[in-house]
C-alpha cells in the first residue's frame, strides 16, 4: 500500500483523501481510446538502468511491453564515440529495431546532452575542463566535435521511418549537471539548422526546457538566468517541450527541503506557458512528467515511503496536465518502475503507468 506524506502542498494527506476515490474512478472509466488520444509516451535510458544495477536490455523490452504510444531515446555521445572518429551505434540500432517491431514511434535526442545524470555525455577524449556555471560552447573544439557527432547520428537514421522526431539536446538552455553547464542559444540554432539540413526538414525538431511550478524556485531561476530558456526554446523549436516536476527535493548544506506547488499555482503558470507557445503557432509537449521520486539528497529513492511522488500522485498530475490541453505527455521514470519491482516487489508504479498508456500488462511483469 502506498503511504502518503502529511506535508502540506500538492500531495497533502487531506487533499489525497478527498481526491483518491475520484481519481481511481477516472482511471477505471478512461479507456484505451482516451489514452491513445493523449499520445502518452515514456523516456528510456540505458544509463539509468546500469546505475540501478539492472539489465538495460531486459528493462527496455519490458518498457516496450506496456506499449507506449511513443518512446524518447537518447543518442549518448560518450557511449557511441568512445574513441575519436570510431562510432559504435549498436546499442541504439538495437533499441530502434525493437521499437520498430512493436510499431512504436521514437523521439531521438541528439547532441552532447541527453536524458539522465550527469546530463552532459561528452566523451573523455574531448577536452572539457570548463569552469562551473559556464556555457560549454565557449570552447570551439567542443562545438566542432558535437556538430560532427550530430551529423553522423542524423545521417545514419534519416531514412528510418520509426524515428518520428528529433530532439536537439536535452534542456540545452538550462544549467545542469555537476558543473551547472549550459548550451548557448546561438550554437543551439546551429545544431538545429544542421539537423534540418541533413534530414531535409522531414521531421519536426523538439527543444525542451525545465519549468518551475513552485514560486520560490521560479524566483531563483529568474536570478540564475539572464534570458528565459523557455522563451528561447519557443523561438527556435518546431515543438516546445516542457519538463514538469510537481514536487522536488533539494539539499542546501545540511538542510533537506521539498518544494511543492498548488493546483491553482500550476494552472496559472502552465496556462500562460501554453498560451504563449500556441501564440507562436507551435505544439507544446510535456517531455518529462515526474513519475518517480525526487527526494532531497537522493539520486534514486530506495525506501518504502517517498515524499515527492507515488503512483496515484503522478496519475493525478497526468490528468491535471491533460486538462490544460498539452499535445503529448511523456512519463519520466520507467527505469524506476522496474527497480521497484526487482527490489521491493512493488508493482504499483508500473501498473499506474500502464493504466495511463491504456494498455494491459504482460503477465510476466
């Protein structure tokens, strides 16, 4: 049984009591057709599977087994080009082949940033001794090597019909990773232009950015950025992706804190974002919707109780965000769902995700 925290905020115990029965009824009533209309997808990372000590191929096949409408994969530069000029696409080839067998479309992320920690996947042979909090594209050689890698990747898969979209970098304009690096808008435009040139404009290009439903984190973001990453993404992308984490934990010194948001705050915040993107004539997707915990000071939550996310919680977030009119939603945390099964015999996470993509689980899960 999932235990709910007593903290005030998005998932407070009192609020959960009032909403749990209603949401469960919604989940039972909503059929496969609705879920397909929502175009629900998932993100998958072999890097995260290995961090969790799991066989990534096994987890990938099981992720495909819940039949998401679309899957987001990363072309991990540091895994593909371990030696300069020597490319090994075998992992990605295999993932694409297996998705193709199940007729599942792919969003392929290309560049130096990809989903999951440590955010930047620059090979060790590339000199990247860049200072904390800097634009990585200040170094000329990184720009050249990155463009070459993008050229190799997009050229390889440009005729693969299973790939429906390119995502150029992952949260490129946001500071991220252990050194808080980021990618400048000018270079991002170069990357996008290269992708479109090689692909002959056949597929839309997605650029995503982090969002801050919590007012205090939004205040800090305004201080940290001289430009708004979401506004810049809207200007250069065909499809704008937003990453949504309704409740996140951070450690500041020895202080462990959780940052929440209310439904009223989120509605006001995301409605403005959606209206702005649509005003530019663009689609808006949620490229990451939190479906795993983000506890303070933990890269992976390993306890029975989590304060920031649990199955019924992310199901409610899904329906709330659908009501705002976004075009697609990708659940974030597929690797964690199977980690819960292997480590805790806890199937609730996977069952909730499976309900949202509108498919029945394989009995083997």
